């Protein structure tokens, strides 16, 4: 997946720096790795927001991911990655909170139940997806991707058994939230970020939540 960023209007001024960070990270990635573009995009977008917690990865996970997919990026001394080293140092100190631990646990349980056995990067994808669902935008824009198709590709690679269950072609954030509730035996409920999305009334015409 290419590291392509398409923002909401409010994020337009962050696209170019996010792309620069993503391209710089990709110089350190194994050639042809199917998840390198996705993670470069997520981290690049988080750096542009000056908030590595936005990636959804706790400091330990971020450290492991950088070492696995982008070895040498932290210590490279490149001007383009100076922000990574600077923000990483602060992030390791302060860490990441979780404003909705109940929801994130439900969604983690669902994704873990459907994870594919092969990709070693799936646990990190889970962390990214879970926390992206806390933000008020379409999932692909929350992740900094170019469209719904990128999310479909990602989910099909890491949770193929879950993707085929979306027979109503629901938007992915809604589908994940509903599926997490169903998996836990709970009534369907919107993802925490959905009520503040511009399309909430369009997505949730069928439920009172």
C-alpha cells in the first residue's frame, strides 16, 4: 500500500509534512513489505500532528514497530526524521492514555478473534485501528489513507474472516463497532468517534444511538 494521504479540509495543511515523514521512513523499510506504506503513513500523519499517541501505538509498540519495519530510522540523524527522534523521546516519557478503555477492549477482543495467522505486524495494526475509531472522521481519513479501498485492503490482509461478514457493506468504522458489540453479546453501538462525524446522521439512520 502506498503512503498516500488525503485529508479532510481541516487537515489539509498537514498533508505535505506527513508525506515527507512517510517517505523518509520508507527509505528504511524492507523492499516490498505490504504493511510498510500503511505504517509510514500512520506515523507520518502522527508526526505532522505532533502527537505520536495518535498512531494508536503505545511507546513499547512503537519502539518494536520502528525496529522491525524501519530499522535505523530513529538513529539516522536525517533532517527529515529529526521530528521523529524529538517526539519519540517525549512520547516514551509521557506515554499514551486511553479515554475509552471499555470500547478499545471490546474491539481488540474482536480483532484478535479474527486475526490472520501469518502477518507478524497484525498486533500493531490492531492498536492503530482501535484508537482510530475514537476519532470523529471516516476511518480512512483518520488513518491518513486515500480512500475506503485502502482500509478494505488492510482489513482483508489482517482479518479476512471479519471482512467477509460485512455483507451490508457498512462503513468500516461502524461495522467494526457493531461487530465488537455483537461479539461481546451487547446491543449495537456507534464507535466513540462517530457521533462527532459530519456524516453521523447518514451512517446511523437505522439506529437510535
